[in-house]
């Protein structure tokens, strides 16, 4: 009976957390604006061989992309400004010091067909890419009042968006022909990528929203969930498997992100810690002239942001989600009451099920989520991919979330479950608080060990919602 109660407690934790869905459906208004809707933000020291002196950031947008959604497929919006923000001074107060902007431009090449991509697409310069997207990158150091904009890479190649993975006939050998060539190196050693990728997030969302209709034995306490990297309960279903996202990624030398322009080695150095978040903007006015394309005018207004995973999903009440999306991290104290005394912990875990949780105000949560920026200690060396622990610091791997940034494979759902239960507070790192999990402990496809680290996009030809396994998730091309 006790085990059944604790399992139900874990299930209620999932539901009360507002899905823990890492921003895939991030507020009522953004349901109407998916190209500006950010899903996840990642920031970590590169664990690619020979590049540990770099920081990688990536943001995903427009989640739950069906890979076979032709003939137009998905694209970045020309009217959205996509921005990476770095805070490296003032005690990490949520104000940006460095901004890296991506702006996209779509060219519809002459085309008598109804297709966006025609024939065999075997290079990023292929004329069969009829819906052709390019982009500019602007790097802005607000403290040094320096700004540089790039429209080509260091070799003069236009920065272009990787096309979709249609399948082995239309896009043969996708990663070698289209994925890898879409990584560009800018002057100064910055690397960038924009295009479709596999959604790296993993979570049994369908069972959660069918009113706790979990596939036995999940959600469970520890047990098989912690028996090693990639372990997973046999009946658990990754609700994000088989879907793609639109990814923007950038790799920057650490020395470009610190306030003194150096690579810190001492954890006590004031430059040892930086923080980041992603945001999207639209111009304040949209003008529509009959059949002409809409035009944006006026100042840029923030419409979405994401720092730490789980914030807006698990801690911010539904009526305030859009307000949170439009506000700045530096103003997050206005939401401190919801974060310092989360309903999830006090009313559900303790009030309903009697679990021992820390009393409010929760300084452990406030230190992570106010302001809501993902912090990274640059003196923590990156853990090689093969040795990474999905639970990050909770599993003895300091290079993961929430202290060492957030890597692609960090299991932020299970880490978040346990953190809200109080495992970072003395006296509360006890069972069942430190055993909570949803049963999905790895992504449906392997990540890359090199930039941009996210797995190649699933192929439209191979994708099926009725594949006889988990409802989605066929191998990539």
C-alpha cells in the first residue's frame, strides 16, 4: 500500500507541475504564434574533443514538428528576432551584457510547382531548395558598446538554413550532405547552425495528460530508473519521440563571454559564473496591405523567453504565463511568491500526501529561478559524453543542470521532480523525495558528440504515427 501511495504521489507531482514540458506549449497567446514559441534553452561547456574552451548555446522553437508535414514543411519566421542573452556581471541580476541575434530571410525561388523542395537535395546550395532561408547573426557586447553583424561565414559562404529531412530519395545521406555543411564558422571562431533537428527533450507526456494513466510500472521510485545511463522502464513512452524542432545553435569562445575577456580557472573568481537565456521578439505593429506581404514596424517587443527548464510550466500560474513570457528576468522578483512557496510542494506533496518537504520560503528554488536564467560555472570541466550522468549534480556529475549549465541529455524532468521535493536542502535528500521520476530516462535517438550536438532530424519518409511501437519515433535517415 505504501508503495502504491508513493507512486501515485509521483504521478500527482507530474500533473501538478503543469506537464514539466519544457516550454513546448508556453502560454495561451503563444499557442497562436508557434514560430516565436521557444521550447528549450541549453547552455554548457563544449564536450566536443579539443573544444572545451567553448560554450555552446542552443534554443529550440516550434515544437512537435511532424517530419512528414510536406509540401511546405516548417521554417523560421522572417518577422521574429531570435536572441541569445548572456549576463556576466552585476551578480547575475538578469540583465543582458551580451546579445546574439538571429534574423531570417526567406526567398521563394522561381517555381511552377506546388513544392518547396524539388528533386534530389544533396547539398545546401542545391537549386531544388525552392523555399530558401538565409540568416544574419549580430553579436552585441553592451558593456563594451561593440557590435558586429555577419551575413557570411569566414570563407564568404552565405549563412543558410538546413533544409528538412524528407527521406532517402529526396535528401540522401542527410547529415553528411546537408546537416554538417550547415555548420558555419564566423570570424573570431564562432560557430553557428540553424535548421531542423530531433527534439532532444524526453518525457512521458501522454500518460500524464490522460489523467495519470501511466503505463506500469511508471511513474515509480528509483529502482530500475537509476541502474545506469539510458535505462528506461519498458512501458514508458517518450511523448516527444519522432518529432523535430527548429534549432538555432551557437558555439562561442569562453573568453568572448566573460566580462574580463579571460577564461576563469578559480571558482572564486567573479568571472567564473555567467548565465544565459533565450528570447524572441516581434515588432510592435504589423501592417497588412491587401495581398502584399505583412510588414512589421516599430520597436521590438519580447513575446517569449526561456531560461531554466520547468519555470513557466511548473511554477507560474496559468493566468500569468503570458505576462511572464513578456517580462524580463531582472523583474522576476514579482513572481517570487509562486517560486518560493510552490503549490506543487506545499499543497500536493506535503498537504495531500504527507511527504516531508522544506518549508517556505524555498531559498533553494529562489536561488535557481529568481532571476530565471540558466547559470553555468565556467570552472567546472565538461564531462565527456560517454560519462555524463542524466541526473547531473544529483548523480555526481557537476557539469549538468542546474549548476553546470544545461546539457542536451540532462533529465530535467527527474531532476526537477526531486529538486521541488527538496533534495538540495539539508535533511530532505531522503526517500521518496530523491527517487521521483517519470520512467523515461533517455532520448529516442542518440545525441551527437559534436556541434550542434542535437541529433539529426527525423526523416519524413520514415515517420509514422502508427509504427507499432510507441506511436512515433522511427530511426532517422
